[in-house]
C-alpha cells in the first residue's frame, strides 16, 4: 500500500465537517492512515518527534488555563497544529479537549475556533509528509488520443468482445487485420 493524498484530503474534510460525536473518530482516521502507510519518511518522523515538545504546551494551557499564542514560525505553527490534532485523536471527549484550549463556547464554536486557528497549518503539515513520502499512490495516467488500436491475436472471440465493448462505450477503434495492407506485412 501507499500513502493516498486523496484519502488524506477526504479525511481532512471529514474532520472540518465533523459533529461532536464524530470529531475524534474522524481525526483518528487520519493518524491511522499515516501510521499504516508512511514508511521511511523523515518529515513524518520529525512531526512525530515534536509531539513531546508540544505536550508540555497543551498541559500548561489545560491545567493553568493560560491563553496561548500561535508560534511566529511557520514550521512551528505546523508542528503545533499536527500535535493538537494528534492529541485530539487520542482524547476521551472532543468538547472537553476543545474547551481546554479555547476556554469558552459551545461545541460548534469551539470546533470553529480549532479549525480556523489550526486546520490550514495541519493540512500543510500533512502535505509536507505526503511530498516527502517515498511511496505515493499515483493516479492512472490518462490516455492521449481518441481511438483504440486493436492488434491481431489468436483469440478471435475476445477480440470481437473487446471491439463490441468499445463500440458500445462510444470509443472509436481500429482492428489491424481489418485494414487494407496492399500485400505488405
């Protein structure tokens, strides 16, 4: 298997749209996908290594009720955001987790505060991981042209079935042995 950027994007969308009963699960699915698919990726290892640094930040605002500031460094903001969503994925209760960071509001207000403060940085961190991953699921290349060229073969029935299939699909096709060859091979 390989890291799937489309899956990551789908899961990010699920996190930003999640309700109180699905926010932790949606967030956990992102980290499950990363754990299952990321191999030999130094960027992923760096974000994972930074988790301990940010756990102190989270405990300080959680226990003391301190206000927090977004780091001035773009790299640090991405790292903090990664850690926040990782901690959310492990949380017991999404409301309590968000309330400990933002200190006021109903669930939807807290989720809005989380996503407006951190979601874009988190998406950038995930993009960093995707770009550094040696294995990516690639999308199949699109064919260029408008016709299919069918070369000879020994299985006449399969060749006819393929030609019929292509015709029904509206795909023009050319069968080599049906073309005039003027005695040339």
